């Protein structure tokens, strides 16, 4: 026997195991194919209440709560990152660019020419490399450092302004 339950119906009890349950669009309701000896099917009709309507918007409240928690750190990180990129070159950076403008140098040679430790020179070179002004080439006999085209242009401008 094929039973068609009204829309918004939820089955809460069956006298026997149905042969087939057909669910389609919500407007059509549920169709249950029961064996001939089945005696009853129990269901309740559900209607959305005002309370359920409010609960449906809980995710929206959660989103408004979560949005600033995610958005503020991302914006802050971008602002801080942009501030770091606009950092002016200090005397040490200018000295490194001047020494490298004559040609590439190994890190060991550069440290001797600028009069700083290897660690300090390496950190400065990494910063200038991130800024796109020089290139560090790893070789078996040490790190070879040379200016990029933008680094050469900047070194030339610095030389002209100091002359």
C-alpha cells in the first residue's frame, strides 16, 4: 500500500518496516510503500515557529562576531608589512650598495670592506634581497652577492646625489 504523507510531515512511528521510502521536493511530501499487512504509520506535521526563525539567523550573528576577529589581524599585518617595505636605506645599506656597484663580491669580502661582522652583513644583504636590490648566489666557495638592475639604478642615483 502506497501512502502519501502531507508536506512538512515527519515520520515518528511505523508498524512494519516499509518496502520503500520516496522523498522528493518538500512540497510533494513523503511517499511510503508499506507491506499489505502494515497496520499503522504515525507522523507529525511541523511548522516553522518564530523561535526557529530566530535560530536560523544564529549563523549570521556568529559571522558578525567572527568577521572582526579575522579581518582586523589581516589588515594589521598588511599595514605593518607595507610600512616595513617603505623603510629608508640607512648608511650601512648605502655602503653595501656602493661596494657592490663596482662588481659582485663574496660575503666574506663584503664584510671586510664595510667593517661589520658576517652576521650583520648577511642580515642586511637578505633585507636588500627581499627589497629586490641585490641577488645572493650560493656557490661552493661562499655566498656571492651582486646587484640586480634596480639595485644598480639605485646605487647610481645614490652616487650622483652624493657627488
